[in-house]
C-alpha cells in the first residue's frame, strides 16, 4: 500500500512538472509572438514605398513606377483590343498576370536593396528584357495589331538611352529579334493559317534593320551623355579649385584678406544676434623684412609657410585665420573673451618661439608680436580691427615677442 502511494506521488509530481514546463513554453511563445508583433508594427510604421535613406535608390524606384505606369497604359490598350474582339479574354488575363508578376518581383528587388549587388543597380537590361518578353506574349495573341506592337520595341530601347552602351543595345535588339523569331515559329506551328512565312521573314529583317539602327543611335546618345557628365564633373572640380584660389592665400593656405573681412562681418552679425563675444588677434612676424633681405625671398616664403603650419596646429576648429598683409595675420577667436584670448595668444607666441627654422641656421629664432582686442556690440568692424592693430604696435614698440591688449 505504501509502495502504491509513493508511485502515485511520483506520477502527480511528474504531471505537475509537465504542466509547469508547458506553462513556461506557452509564456515563452507568447513573449516571442508579442515581440514579433511589435517588430512588425514598427516596420509597418517606418515602411515607405520609396526609400527615404538612399537618394539614388529613391530615384530608381521612381523610374520603376514610371515604367509600371507604361505597363498599365499598355494593358489598358489591350483591354480596348479585347472589347474590339482583337484578343480574347484569356490572353488579356495572361498578360495581366505576367505584367503583375514582373513588377512585383522588381519592386521587391528594388525595395530590399538586392539590386545593389548587381553591376547595374538600375537593372536596365533586365527590365528591358522583361518588357520584350511581355511584347512577345502580346505579339502571339494580338497578331492582328502587330504594327502597334512593333513600336513597343522602339519604346523599350528608349528606356536604355541614358545608360546603355552600343554593345548592350545590340544585345537587347538581338534578344528582341530572337523572341519575334520564336513568335513566328509558334504561329507557324499552332496557327499556320494566320501568317505568311515569307512576309513574316521580310518583317523580321525589316525589324532587324530598324533595331540595329536605333541601337547605334542610342549608343551614341548615351556616349555623348556620359561625356557631358564627365565634362560637368571636371567643370565643377575646376570651379571648386577656382573658388578655393579666390578665397585662400596660395602661400600659407589661410583665407585671403577679402574673404577674411567677409567672414568677420558674418561673425559680427552672429555676435549681435546671439550676444556671444569674439576676439581678434593681429599677429606680426618680428623683423621679417630683415629675414627677406638677409636670406632671400625663398627663405622668407619658407618662414611664412612654417609659421602658418605652427599657427594652424594651435587654432581651434571654430577659429579662423587670414593673411592680412605681407607678414601680418588676423585670427578670429569665436566665442572668446579677452581673458581667454590672452591665453591663446601666449600659446601661439610660445609655440612660434620654440619652433625650429633650419633655413635660418641653428641659432636663429623667429618670434611674433600679437595685438588683441574684443568686438564691441554694434561696433563698426573696421574700428575693431584698428584697435587690434594699435595693440600690435604697442607690442612691437614694447620690445617685440610679446602680447598686448587694447580694450
């Protein structure tokens, strides 16, 4: 009896464990389903028909929808052909299914970015071949409007006029001629009374001449477009270089005086608008004329370049500098009061003094004098620069290699 009770206890214990296990599994499945539903809802909210992240993909999708609109237009024409008794309803349904299948597959490929793995992300050749297959189907069932369908081949080739090379055009034309040849063969086998083989072969050769001619013309237009694109990029590059030359000093790489004044004017307007203060540091290389006279202008240019490199290493990303005169430089210290500007100026002075200028000899040093001032609200910018210049002359008259402030 005791043994039987123990067996029953074990059975009930196992059943309880099984129920707990099932309960845990069900809870786990519920959590996973809830997470999946949440992810799907997020995807639904964030989903858009046209990609928002990649402008090029967005353009490709817009072009795809233009092509889809052309398909819809052609199906509409096919429907009128059905109403006129030219094609039967079964053929119309088949055309609709083929067009829908092609466009759904292409949309999925574009929207999932699978096309980016291809050498031509626009899938131009693939889309054109798919359209030719649609024409092949329509040609078989709508043989009575064959003349209209011939024009579809030209329309298809026009879609590649901006991207394809002549060789690719010829490939597309060859594919079109192959499908038309297959149509002729199928009609000869299954509907021999509807066609005259000699006339069809004559049409085939006529179509070949037209498609090959269009291929060469399209290839030339595409080539001209690529050349124009290259020329435009070169022009843009040249304009960028010219603009850089127009606003920068060739020797030091800093802004030239004209552009520097424009930037200071902009900074003063920003200061008036926001209330932020900025300071100016007028820097002059001490006894630079003596360097030119003693060592020559090439050495003088070397000193200017080296000084510019030292100054650039000290400047913050928010500051900007321009060559104000021969050996004078003007630094704009944004969001910087006079106290902070003095610390900055001393750092520049110290860095220049400690820098090496091998062209001047091992014992020669280059020093700078610096004049500081802060912009006063609503003040004419020329007056602010004049105060910085006054402070600079105070530094030079005070023995050079020093920083002076004009409040």
